[in-house]
C-alpha cells in the first residue's frame, strides 16, 4: 500500500510552530518597550509577519489527515530551523543593526542552532531588545524547538512522536513517560528551573538582572551569546565565573539523567557511564591546562594558581559543552593549549544534552570497540561484546557510530576546502569548520575569543550556516532528506 507525503500536515505543524515563535518575539518586543528603544516598532512588525505566516500555515493545513510518518517528521524537524531562522532574522535586518541580509541570516541561524558565532563587531551599540532576542533564540533552540512544541502541539490536534524521534538526537533518546507530551514537559520544566536558578545566582553574585537573564539563556542552551564584547571576561568576578562554569557543566549532562536525579533515582545518575567519561575528561584536561598555565605565567603565588585553575576549568567546560563563553583569551596561551581546546571542541559533552560535538557516548563506544577488536584478534573464536551501562551495544549501533564519524570528518574536510577557497587561512578554516559543525562558536585566530565573523567571506557565511544546521541536527536528520529510501512510497 502506497502512502503519499502529507503536505497539509507539514504546513499545519509549521504554522503552529511559527505561532510559538511569534509569542517569543513578542516577549522581546516587550523588553524593547520596557527600555523605550526605537526598535519596538520593528519587533511589532516582525511579530505580526511571523504571526500571519503561522495563521496561513494553519489555514492551508486545516483539513490535513492526522497521520504523520517518518518522512513528515524529518522534513518538519529539518525545515523548522530554517523557517525559524528566516523569520528570526527580521528584527536584525529591519532594525538596520545588522546591515546585510546575509549577516542577519548568519546571526539568526547561529542563535537557533546554539552555535554562538557572531558577526556583530560591537555589542555596545546593539539595543536591549535585540540583545535579548539573540539570547532568547539560543534558549529556544537549546532544548530543541520541537521538544518545546510537543508539549503544545496537541492543542492543534497534532501528534509529536515522529517529531520527537527525529529531533532528540544521539544514541539514546528515551521516554520518561508513556505519553510523549509528558516527557517533553518534564524536560522543559527541568530546562526552565535550571535557567531560573542561574538567573537568581548571577543576580546575587552582582550581575545586572538583564545580563543575568541573557547569559542564563545562553548558558543553559550552551550557546554562548553574550551581552559584552569580551564575553564573561567583562565580569572580573570569581563567583560569576565558577557559577557559569557549574551550569555549563550541568547543561552538558543528558537531561534524562538529570530528571532521574531530580526524581530521586540517584543510582541511574551516578551509574551512567557517559557521565563518568564526561566528568573524568573535564577533571583531567582542566588539571593539565592548570599546570601548563601556572608554569607559563609569571608569579608563583596562590592567586596565580587559582586564576590558572579558574581559566582552565572554565575554558575546558565551555569548549567541551560547545557553549563558547570565555573569561580569558586563550590565543595568548601556549600553543599546546590550543590543541587541547581544539580536541575538546570535537568531543562535545553528553548525548541528550544541549551541547554539540561528537559526544562522549560515541567516543567511549568507539574506544571500547577498539579494545574489543584487539581481543578478537588474539581470540578469533571468542564472542566479545561491547557494553555500555552493563548493556550490550548492538553491532548496528556501532556501525551507525562509525558512519556518523566518517560523515562528521568528511563534512569538516569539505567545509575547510570551501573556506580556504574563499580566501580564509588554512588553520582558521579548520577552526571555523569544527566550530560550525560542533555548534561551538569560538575558534582560533581572528575567529577566536576576541574576534567575530564580520569579515568572513559572504559565501563562507552561507556555507557555515548550513554546517551549523547539519551539526545541530547531528548530520543524519539533514542527509536523510536527500536519500531515495526516505522518499520511496
């Protein structure tokens, strides 16, 4: 039996999602109105345009069949980031604070994919409303637009299971409740609670409430957009630095595991192997960088030791969770430290978190499979399974991980070649490519902590935007759209 593509359902779902974006845009408009800024009208126009587009989508899909299959799910999940970014750029472009359409698109896509790479050279001239919108786009994109929407879509008569399967990427997406909407609500409740507690913490540490809200949005989303040109280095406060580092670390943990902890199932939390790999990696690399910085910096005092440790632990967590915040310009550190940071940008944190990168669950399985392969060579007749959390990993899963890594490296290579062809230095091309696919934001050279992508070639900006999207959806969700298998009746 053949099944046609349910186009009306796609329009109906996209219309509902655009209504959600319009609500968030209206919140940013209220911030602009509160500060009595000139771009309040621009936010109003942008909100109305987004709202009308959502209503049109709902009207087109009003008689849609209720079914939603894998094809519709993958199309919606891939397209929602493009559509949200397209409407999300309106405040940037219409206000004139971001001069070109390309730059407005880049900034919007960087926000929703939680990459944090920016083309704005001076944040001091940007209005409060737009600064808030930048951080809010990251907060929306952090947990996932779809995961947020699943809790709301039933209002429009829509089922979110296919969207959840396509959006919640990584090796182990898990339902915490028989009803998928309840799972989404639990995840977003945790997300909101973490955000609110960080806002209060930063405010108590002396950060102005506006900056506390914006930085909390970006921290929990592991996005990295700041309200200051030199990121969190602007705040010379150990309390603020350690607090943000703590919340970045927490945001790099699988949210399912966090919910287990909140629900009193601490055993599930502490026995999670990926969490142990992630934690141990943070400790080891932070200590290595601390020793390196302490030795390379003049002044053998306790104050220098504390500062070296703070810079190291903050940078390690920021790079590993793909947040991209900085409290020290690591381009002035020893070159070997760049190599460590570059490696951490590749690793990522935990699957099921808001972080980008390869993820430690994949790396641990690859390493375990490598060890098992040595054992198989010695004992060719032995059956030596690869286990994670005391469960045997199917060979198909290992094959999927290998395919993921191959595509990951291949996309990096193609991106580096493209950037180099656009005139970008080779080392900076590599850094920008890894930063884009890992949704990290920070890079090396002129795109390091003190730089922006303002002077990035136009073609390279569009390519980088595409790579950001591919990295946010962890490759397969996007690439599947171009396969015959998905579209086969």
